[in-house]
């Protein structure tokens, strides 16, 4: 291979680096782990309360409420662990690609240096001296000398690059081994949280069998749901006040400036968050159990436990919380004062401030906050009022 081609190829290879692991993955894992530790602390605190209520033989509904909250938080922990598993798997895939790319670069450098070594062996120092001595002028001899010096320097850089690539491979292998260990630990931890969830579910079901369902019991549950509904409306109202205040004062908003069509234009076109029978409809409804009239600001859709829940319109996750009667709840901001609410969730795969696209899976259907089995509660809020979701869904 001619000197000039060898030199050009070598220079190119020296500036090729493997793809670096995205820092966002590490930040996301750190953030997820921080939230997970908070959830575990809260779960331990609730477990102490549960133990205390058992000692004091508190009423059954109080025990059920505490166990339900514990189950909901455990479900959130499982969701975070599933999210972590996705991130770790992504890291492993990227490490494998980086490892393969770096190995190929190393092989290219070794092949290049081998060809240079063969050339040097065949023609070597004598050829180089002849090249300089055969110059017709001093300037030409100087140019040839500098050219040969550049090649020699490049050879040294190639050797150093080979050493660096070999070190990179060692580091990539170490990272890959570390990620594989993390993935295994994640699996063990997810299984442990699953066992804890199932144990709590068994306790809850046992207490539900003891619970005497009377008209008063149903009225008590409806009153609880109404109190929590007001809290939910207050949360959304506070989000909207913040948005309007930032808009009016000209502050840089902490919400996303949406660059898509207005949510209002999507009426009648939104995809269903889950497919299923509508169990409770929007608006004023007669409840046969409590024999009272209730005013629903959302709908409940029947669905099996673990069914994926999909976001109905592009937006940003604003709130993830637990509300008695609603269970695990996610509120998504769709811009211009519109919000959607998803409740009775099991595992949640999103985090606060995540940008979520239409039809993206945000959680799974659960029974948190429900005494009647798995279902999804879904609501649409905008302009400081609620809307009938069935009029907005396809």
C-alpha cells in the first residue's frame, strides 16, 4: 500500500471513537433509584401502621385502606423496577455495540500497522536514506525528510491508539459485566416486590370477605370517593393556575410548549386508553348500592389486571400520586389547560415531567383504590371543568 494511503487511513482511524453510553441513562437510573428508595421507606412506614391497627383491632375498612395504599406503592415500585430493567437492557445493548465497534477499530489499526511493518521490513531504513540522498535539491531532501518523519510519528500514534483501544475494550467489558449484574439484581428485586404485593393482596381479600356490605358501608365509600375527587380537582386547578400565572407574567413556562394541534381539536378522535366495557358513566348517576345520586367526573372502564394503559394524546406527566378511592393516579398535561387523569393503576412506567406521545404505554390496569376489582378510571379536564370522556374517545 502506498505511503500516502496508509497515512490517510491511519489518521482517520485515530479520530474514530466508539459510541459513548448516553449520560441520560445513568441519570434516569439514579433518579429512578432515588424514587424507589422513597417508596420503600413509605411502604415500611405503612406496614408499621398496619401492624398497629391489627394490635388495636381497628375497624376493617381502616385496615383495608392501609393495605390498599401499601399495595399501590408496591405496584409503583414494581413499575419503577420494570423501567429500570428497560434502561439497563438498553445500556447492555449499547455496550455490546460499542464493544463490537471498538474491536473492529482495533483490528483495523492492527491490520494497518501490520502492512506498515511489512513495508518497513521490505524497504526499511536503506530505502528511506536512498529517498533522501536521491533528492535533486536541498529543499526536496528537506521535504522528504519531513514526510518520513510524519510517517514515523504516525506509526507511534498508531501504536498508542492500539493500546488505547485495547484499554477501551477492557473498560467496555467491565461495564457490560456490571450492567449484567445490575439486570440480575433488578430481576431478584422485582420478584421480591411481587411476592410482597401478592401477600398484601391475600390480606386484603381476607378482610374484604369479613366486611359487611351495608347501605351505610357503600355510603361511606362514596363519601370517601367524593372527598378524594375534590382533592383531584384541586390538584388540576393548581396546575392550571401555575400555567396561567406563568403565561400572564411572561415567565418562561415550566411546562412544554406544545408544537402540535390543540387538544380541543381531537374531540371524538382520541384513542381509548384501554378497551373494555364502560362500568360507570360520566355525570349524574344513580348508585343502587348506596341508593344515592352521584356526580361522576370521569368514567370507569372494565379491564383485566395488567392490561397496558395508553396515553390518549401527546403531553407531559405532571403528577403521580395515590388517592384513596382512586389508587395510583397519573395526571398528564396536554397543553392549553387540558389534562387527562388515569386511576386505579398497577405498575406505572413513567415519571414526573416525562414527555409522552399518543398511544405510549404509561402503566398497567390495577385495582388500587378499588374494592370492586381491576378497572381503569379515566377523566378529561379542561378550562376548569370536566368533560364526558366518551364524547372525546373514538
